[in-house]
C-alpha cells in the first residue's frame, strides 16, 4: 500500500484492522485507512503524520519502521494474495479462540445442554458469516451461470422460487423468492396462522421442499391437527375431539400418510430470538436441507441485546430476518399483527401504515401481504344495508382477499381466495391445473 496508491482499494474488501496479529501493524493499517478517507495519498509521510496525531508513532516503531516496510518490496503486484494470507491467519486465530470458548462453556455445563449447543453453533456461524464477505460480480458471469444452470436439474427446489400453492398468487409473485423476507399481516382471528400452514403444506407436499415452522403462539400438536383437518377435509373440532364419522376415517388415514412424508419441522418454543432461530436453521439445513422458513409471529420474537424501545427492537428483528433469508438463501415468511387503527375506519381494509410498532417492517420486507375478509366485519344483513343497489346480492361468505401491498420486484395486486371455516384453511377460488413450472 505504501508503494502503490491503487493497492488500498484492492485490499479494502479483504482486510480489517483487527486481522493483523501485531498491534503496530494494525495501527499502521488504521492510519492508512484514515489517510485514504481524507482523500490523501498513502505514503510513508502521510501515514506517519496520522500515527503521530493519534499518539502512536513511537509505539508503532516510528517513521523508520514504515520506511523498512516499504523497502521490503519493489512492487505492489500480488497485494491481494498477501492480504488474503493475513485474513486467513486471522480466521484461524478466531477459530482457536472460538474453540476455547466452546470448551469453556462445555466444561461449565449446566442442565440445559441445548443452550450450550446453540451457543457453540452461534460462535462458529458468526465466524462463517464474517468470512463470507461479498464483492462485485460481473453481469456477464451471472448470465453465464444462468445459461449453465437454467433450473431444470433434479433438485430444482434449490434454484427456483418456492410456490405458494395458490395459482393467482403465484402468477403475481412468481412464488416466494429465495433470499426474500415476506411479511403476512392481518388482525387477530382473520386467518394468519391458517394461511401460513397452507404455505407450509404446499411447499412440503406440493413441491417436496423442506419447511421450518416456528410457532411462538400455538403448540406443535395444534398445528398438526390443523394440517390434518385441512388435508383430510374433516371438521377441525370433531377431529380434535375424536368425533369423526366412519366414512371420514379413510380420508384421515390417507392424510396422515401424505403429511407423514412431508418435511415440515415445527418448533413451538415460546421464547425465541433470531440468533437462536439462525442456529437451529443452520443445523436443519445441514441435516435435511431447507427451502422455506415461517415465523408465527414477528412481534413475539425477542431481540438480541438490550434496546431502549420496542420499536428499535422490532427494527433489529426485521433486519436480522432479512439477513437470515439472504444468508440461508431461502424465503422467510413472518406473520405480523396489525394495529387497531384498521378497526376504526370504513372500510376495514388494511394498509401499510397499519403495521404495528415499526415502519422498518415495511422497509425491510420484500413483500408485504394483508388478509382481508369482509364477512368478518359484516353480517349478511349489514352487507345488504350497505349495498342497496344490489338487492339479493351475494354476501362474501367464505371469501378472502390477499392484498399484496408491497412487492419489491414486481407489481402489487389483490388476489381472491376461498376460506373454509370448518377446516380453517384457504384454497383457490377456482380450481385449475397448475402450470408445469414458472
């Protein structure tokens, strides 16, 4: 860097000051960074001046040390390779430190072995995330990758979007894109959990994908019964009480066989933070693969660290979920509660400003969807009074609108689906054969 002013730009994305083992070299690198940020050339004189301003010139060996460094080489050719050696050895030192910390936690032990394992995984995953920093990729290379890998290989789930299972919704969204954060919001009792279960079932059964479902509000047994009720088309209440008829028994057994083969993994821990979710997903991805992550629901998650307000905590959670989606290369769908403002206006159609506690939910999400069911708010009599121009008109019983209020990579739209109250599930308004692929 002292020999060639262009060398700094080539190593900036590779090296951090803490990567240097010797403290004096770290100080010199930090001084070079400060000089470059001021727009000055990196030379022995400018770096020495910055070290002197910081009170570190003598401790770092003085100007003579910088002259000695610059005199070791005649050219800056290969500077990136040298930088990678420094970064690689820094990674090895961090691995050694992490191994020591894991050993300390393990020796300390305690009654909760899963917490110790989660802490160990988090330490290693933090190293992996720090090591996998990105850099520019030329468009030509990306297009060549697309031509070589158009998505028709056997394991297509790893390269294409995950289908929602609803024809019109797939047409608008093109499926759930990998790396996207999708927020599904609605008021209580409208059907967030039911739609999330439909997404999970459609991805696991229809697309043979692996789904992780984090249920912070309901138990795993309740979710299993809901899935079974939908798959067998048997009233959920009678199924739960064991009061189903003999003619329904065959459908129930068939549904158990279908769902038993589905790779849906449910975690119903009541207390979860995003780092804990991340550690669990890493383990699941290594063991089973991973195609879709569902969190029900966002406001029940706990932030990492101590934050001054709930708004800032939610902001940190949504950013972490978006980072998680990109890191694991899977779509993450998080349910969210809407504020009571939607109840106080006419009509009760949700809008982006109704998202509770933080505007960062809207900012960080790639897709924001709302569920709106008019039959929740109006009886047939009330509906007729408000539509006097439609005598004998059809009350929208069992109809639900999925409103795509934000779509970062496509259009916004509203899709109408059918809601079946007796099985607490959603389905296409008109059944059609699915297209062969996107």
